[in-house]
C-alpha cells in the first residue's frame, strides 16, 4: 500500500495537531468550523480515528464520535459518520469495538488492531475523504489529530495524524497547553521528533489555557518563534464556557460545583460509562447541581438519580452489585427518590440481563443471565445486531410532546408479563422505547433507550418541574433554557474568543 500518495483539493485543508491529548484540539476545530462558516466558507470537520464511548448516530444510522457531531453543529451542517471514519469504542478489558464508516466491524485487541486493521482503516479514511470532496470540491476539511503526532513507538502505524496531513497536504496548527506545564518542551520536543517534510507542514502554533496577563508571555513567545521559525498565531486564555467533554477521562475530572441550586442530582459513574453527553443539558440548568457517585453512599441526599449509558452493561451491573449500590438504588426507589435510566442504565434497572452471543464480552455466566437491580419489570437479551437510528416520536409522560434523539444499543428489553405490585406505563407512543411508574409516595422510576432525551426542552422542563413539585418547590415556568440555543451560544462565544486571540488570516487564502 502506498502511503506517500497525495490528494489534490480545491480548498487547502487545515489540520489541528496537539503536543499531547487534552490540549484543546477538539475545541480549536470547533471554533475554526464556526469562524469559517460565518465568513461564507464550507468547513467540514474530520477526524480520521477517534477513541471514545461518547457516540452519536447520524441520519443514516452510522456511528460516530460525539465530538465530530458537535463540530458539525458548529459548521452548520448535519453530522455524518464520514467525518469520523474510524471509531474505536473501548470495552474496558483491553479490547475495543472497531467501527468503520459508521458500521461495527468487530472486536480487537490493541496488538491485533495494528496487525489486522491498519490497512482497512487507511482505506476507510481515504474513502471518507473522497466521498466528502466528491460531494462538493469547494468544502474545506478541518482535520483534528489525535493525541501526539510523534509517539515514536506508534508513529509507523499512526493513521490519524501526520499520515493524513501529508495525504491532503494540510496546513497544520500545533496546539500546546501551557496549564499542563513545560510548554517550551512540549513544542520544541514535538517539532524535533518530526521529519523535515512533516515539520514543514506546521504553519503556526497556538498556546492554550493561559492564566493571567498575556503580556507576561511576550518574551516566551519571541523565544519560541526564534527557535522554531514558526509564528505563534495567538495565546488563548482559559474560557469559562465549557463544551461537553470528549471522553470519559475528561468526564472523570469534571466538577459540577454550583453555589446555589434547588435540586441535587446524583449520576452513577459506571466503570464503562458511555454517551455521557446526555447529561450536558442538565449541567446547563442553573437550578441543578450534579454529583458523581462512584461508591456506596447515602442516596437520600439526591432528588434524582441517573443511571447513564454503559458500553459494558453486564460488567457495570456487577459493579453495582459488588459495591452495594444495587441494593441502595433499590431502597432509594421505594422512598422519596426519583430515578431515570438511559439505555444501559435502564437495562440495569430491570429484572434480568442475558448475553447469549457474548456481545458484551461477558462470560458464560452472563449467557445464562444475571439479575438486574429489579426495580423495572424488564427482561433484556443482548442480540447479534446493534440497533442504531435517529428517533422522532411522541412522549406520553411527563408531558405530551415531540421527542428527538437516537438509539444505539445491542439489547432488546421486554416487559415481564404478570408482574404484580407496580403499574408500569409506556413513556412514548412508540413501543419498547421506555417505561415509567410512580410509587405510592408519588416519586417516579423511568427508563428509556433514547439518547439525547434531555435535549428536548419541553420534556426536560416537565420532568424537572415534576420533581420540583414533589419537593414543594415552585415550577420553573418558561425559565428552562432552550438547550440547542444554549449549545450554539457556547460555540458562538468560543468562536468569538478564538477569533479575538488567534490570527487565522494566513490559513484562509
């Protein structure tokens, strides 16, 4: 296979590389996409390979990383799995699910991945780029790298950094995070490890997350420019507005502290948590304080408990059992507590889970079935095929409204007929998308397969107000913010700040 081939494009691609993971590549691409959109260009976000369990499903049912979907929103276009042709979804057992062009292709270890998936992966990347540019040659690729481009033990099999940069002859920006410390070593070390033809692709440097007076770094800026002969495009201060984190490592470090709030919401931090962007609309509600729950604790302090999605539902249910949380969640549901489970979280709220095809990577015990928490009368069986689709349906509770979201799961959940003791009702007019019941104290337990449920403003408002009413708080009539408008305002502010501090003029010819 020829890895020295080059692709001719009408519009010069821009690629954002980083000195390491978490330096601000995703945020930079998001900002650039919005900036280019505002000046009339047609930016297309692209990340050849991403590793994340925070996924999105496009209009064709293709899986992609949520960060590329967010970048597509910034560009004002519909997300497509072509923007993220390789998605690796970690299983938490040193294996990952491999997704090419939106479709699951199998499970692999890291060693086998590089042996068996390298060439097919490169083919998927080239195919995605070709389809994108064939649709409109005047679109400009805004490409995000992954991690560091100079991991020397991996560079010969790195699909998503300098190989792509050379293939499309991109003008590259190198981002460094000064908050991590050692910013000079970050920049110089990264450039020194590049081959001359790779280094020549770097047309500018961005220093991210600067605290304090920017003028204090003027001498540092001069030194870097004299040493590298590459201009510093700007120094970006720490921004207050936050986009949803890209991966679970970012999520683990995230603090949801607010000075004033009315409702305290606990979120179970599963070892294999997925699709945690579902929580972002709640984070943006001023009246709500979110808190991670990683171990057994007093759940009575929470007004609402959320069981989010899981990449390994069987494994995470065992975590609940072993930690004692399963027992405590069930006790919480019998009192004044409200619970909602999303996708894998809903499956765990059921009576049983079976994995006859080992889709969860589980052992023979799980094939025969394991017990769920036992609050919802549901039986879940993981089948061979993953269900992936955009959803548009009508909700029945806590209000009647149109719901938009998506499904992405292996398991199929069915009600256990003849269950006595609770009256369980459907959440939606469409079957098998979710259920709920209210206990004798008027508190609810609900579950749904729909990711993005909280992005639906009317539904989220009714759900929050239901809990507020039970607590004796006034309803937030018309005070619930439109989430998509809020998300767009965050993107807009990010782009404005980026444009204020970063000079992109040389990249827009």
